[in-house]
C-alpha cells in the first residue's frame, strides 16, 4: 500500500502528550505487572488523561493480533499460548488502582480454539474475587461467530458485553478484511438471547469515507440487534501505513449524531471526536432498571 501523509489534525483533536508522575506511576505498575493496555498498544489519544486519572483498559491475550485491520495500531505477529497467570495480574492491578469499573479487552486470537473466551471468563472471575462490588465490561472480538465461545464469556457474568462494529457495511472489506459485518451483528443479538440481563454495547468510527445514510443503516441494524449502548468517535490514522483519514468530523456533527441515536432508542450514547469504546465507560453504564 502507498504511504499516505496524514492530514493535519484540527485543534479539537490535539491532546497533551503523556507525562507527569501519575502517568508514570500507572505505566510503571503495568510494566512491572507484565500487563498490556489498549491505551498503549492502540495509541489511544486519551492515554494521558486516563493514566493521569489512575485508570486504563486492560488488554489480555498478549499484545499482538492474528488479524491485520487497516485502522488499528496493534501489531500483528507471532503469538504464544495464553498466560494462565494473566487474569490474576489484571485483577491485582485493578485492585491497586482502586478501580470500581473495569474494562477488559483483547487482541483477536483466531489461533485459539475458543478465540480467547476462557481468558476473558477467568479475568472476570479473578476481578470478582478481589473486588466483589466492581463492575466489569468486556470488549470482545467476534470469536469467529462461535456461539460456544460467546457462552463462555457470558457465563462469567460481565456487567456489559461490548463488541464494536467499527464501520459501515460497505467498508468492511477495506477496513476490516478478516471480519464480517453480519457476524458481528449476530454476535450482539445472540448475546442478548443468551443473557438478556447483560446489556450490549457497540461503537463505530467516523471519518473513513462512510456516508450518512450508511451510518444510519448500521445504527438501525444495531437497534434491531437489541444494542442499547453506543460510542461514536473520530478515526485517527496511526501511521502512514494505515488507512488515511477521509475527513475530520466536527464536534457539532457528533452532537447531532448523539441526539439522533437517542431518538432511535439507544439509551446511553457517548459521541465526540475523542470518544473511544472504553473512554469514561463507567459514566455510560447504567443498570437496566435505571
């Protein structure tokens, strides 16, 4: 693929570079615990804010992915078996950080028979042991559509089941060539069928060349699948080897999308240029009876 010079970021995208004692303390603790975060591996623009506030999104199953999505900064490469001690280290770190709302995600592991579902389940159980009152959100891959793998994750009792659609159907072949639009929708719908008390959540990126009617289509599909929690954020190009940004969406348009999605029936929506799946996730969470 041809190298593409990144577009200049508008002022509403620019963030402070990571620094400061709080940031360094979190980074050191994660390094000493041999833990990964999506904040670091995916080059999240909010890393300084989140680390400085003493929070992070844990990335399990290693730091390398079996897929090669063209929007994602996570590296692809050789993989090993899951570390059986990793769930315990995640729980220990969450306890040390004083977290009451914990987000656990992973690289995609198509090389594993269950796609890594067991590691998700063990992470949830270890967190519950150390922090019984904590809420746990899992941001899972598609498990290649395996319903048994999904059951393993759901049976551990997460408080939220999150799986990102990422983009509109037309762009899947370009943006997520090893994923499948319908498979992701089916996973979200099946999750509610298997565990109706666990709300589902999803997210999409804007700025990849999607049209407004295509955005409305994926939003409608998500509501049909029973999804009620939603995040919308700006795609940012991690490097010249990744897909270029087609446009920077202004904050006012994100506000308009939030209003429209709430009118569609989504009950919790976070929409803004720097919004990511797990950004301020605890603020988006509400119990079903709320």
